[in-house]
C-alpha cells in the first residue's frame, strides 16, 4: 500500500503554467481611479519589470529562472500522499490524495512565490521589500527569501494574528525581518484606521495598505504581495504541475481538485494545471473552500474593487465583500481577506470553478481528524480544504462512488496551537455570517463609470 509518491529533484518544473492563455475570455484589466485601465508605469512604482511582465502575460508557459529553481529545490518537489487512514476513518469508498506543501521551510506553499518575487526584485536592483502578512506564513516566507538574496524585509502583520501567533513573529525575526502589528501609527493608512477604531483587530486589506504606502513613498523599497495577483498564482502552479506527474505515477486522475481560498493562490497552484485539461475538454471539478465568516466567493459581488482597505492599489475585477470589510477574528488568519484573485474569480463567475463556504468549527473538526489519522497538524487555513474534501468523501459514502479526490495541504499548524488549544477546550465559536457589516461595506464599493 503506497502512501507517499515522491519525485526526484530533476522533476522540478522548468516552467510556470499561465491560466490566462486558456481563459474563455480575456481577463478584465486593473483600473485606475479615473475608471481607465492602469498603465504599466503605475505598477512600476511598487513592482519590478519581471513581475509586471508576468502579471500581464498571456503566454501559456513562462520559464522559471535557474536561480529560482535552485531555491525551490531546497524543499521541492513536495510529496503527494494517499490519505489511507483518513479514508478508513471516514469509511468512504473515495480515494483521497493530498499535495503536502507543509514541508517547505516556512511550513506552507508561500515560499514558492516569495523566492521568485525576491529574485525578480533583486535583479532589478531593489534590496528592500515591504509586505503584509495574515497568518504569518507569507511574512515568514518573504523573510526567508530576503535571507537567501540578502535583502531587507519589513512585515506589517495583522494585529489579531500578531497576538495569536507570537512565534510566527519570532520566526520572521529569526530570518532577519522587521515585524509590526498592523494597523500601526507609522503610516497614514494605519493612522486613519486607528482614528476610526483604536481597537481595530486589523485585516489583510489594512496591512496591504500600509505596506503599499511604504513602497510608494520609499524609492529603495518595493512591495511584495503573498496572494491574489496573477503573478503570484502563476508561481504557485509548480504545485499542480508536480501533482499531475505524481497522480499519473499513482495511476489516477482526480475527479475533484480542492484548495482553500484566501486570496486564491494555493487553490490556483493546485487547480490551474488541471484547469488546462478542463479547458481542453476533460471532466474535472475544481472547488475553492472559504470561511463562512469571510465568504467572498459565495456571498460577495463580482465587480471592481480595491485590493487594499484604503484604496491605494488599482481596482481589480473580483469577488469582493467590500475593501473596508473587517472580517471576524477567525483563526484562519490567511483567509481573512475581503477580495479574491481576479483569475479565480473569473473562473467562478464563468461556472468553471465551484466554491463552498465552511464554518470555523467544522474546519477544526476536520483538522483534528486529519491530525489524528494522517499525523500532520494542518494550518487552520488548510483545514478548509480538508473539510471540503471530507464533505465530498461523505457524499461518496452515500452514493457508493469511488471518486478520486485531490486537495492541497497548504500548510502545517505548528504555530497555530493556540487555536487548537481553544478548540480542544471548547472555547471556539462559529461566527454569524456578518451580513450587516458586509452590506455596509458593499455600499462603499468604488463607482466605475
Ligand atoms: C497555510 C495557508 N494556506 C492558505 C492561505 C491562503 O492564501 P491563498 O488563498 O493565497 O493560498 C494562507 C495565507 O496566509 C496560508 O498561510
């Protein structure tokens, strides 16, 4: 009975897959405040040329520079695992596989893009990066990439996560980054939020505003985003490319591919290479799993909105709950984002990707079952993908279908034990769907002519 399917380092992908080449219609362009598509020069204030090229590229395959592959090879290719014990515990005829992205040094999929982003900044002569982090996984990943490439990194960490995960902060500092609890009083964006709500728990949108503001005002500093944008989704496609080779070795093709969705990047990473097959006529279901308390894909509006809380970024067409919506303080900090990747949003809008929303307690129940059967304690974000997979597996149990399910284990939860402890003592709750806060926030969506 094979558990793990491993690839040699020589099988590390040489190219990223760009789903834009296979979309049914061209992606909607980012818009400026005047309602006109933004010029590339507007992006060059905060991003290097290499990443801007990728952001707007329609090429199907983009070569991964050898220097980036050298860094990826430190932990890639990652294992594909058959979850025999989870299957047995569920009593399902379904075959469950997961791609284990928790084996990276930071503990998640995020370094797949941090090393690429740091590299393209470095070769453009930039030696300092500012960023946001929710769960802390992205901040750690960029800090690590900063170490590899000898760059300074400053991280605005969402305040509620800063309190929940003190050792994530220490890990970022161990890898040489400066870390601040956002909102801070160091930026105009942070001060504005604090003036309205001195007790603000922060949000990814607010932390993005702070980091972008810093990058706009400092010539020596660029901004790096851990999710959402096309180039970030692109860098994550190594996950699905490897998974396809490993599933082929297992002699399987998935009926369903599942990932959790915060800004959409790990979902894109595992699902987009399968989307290429779907676009070519193959039958495969792709499912994004999000929290019920921050349900952009299932309850949001598909329209233009800002990527950050205070409106410093261009507007993107995406599913959004409104840029200044501050989600409840769930423990899956990496899923507390008001918007969603424009590419994932477009595919959901066109009916090519499905979305499900899952309440916090169900995700922890799934996480605990996974830890007790498959041995890895999953990140609270990843438990959303596990819970969605369990729902599918249970349906197979009812229908007797032996479907093949593949999900992305986006990270481990070793720095999230406070959340597990609270779940174990019965102290966690399901947040009500925050309909009033979302409705108010949606009223403040930017008006596009
Ligand atoms: C472990 C983990 N999974 C998932 C996410 C969500 O991000 P994305 O939707 O971009 O994959 C995060 C974000 O911080 C994360 O840390």
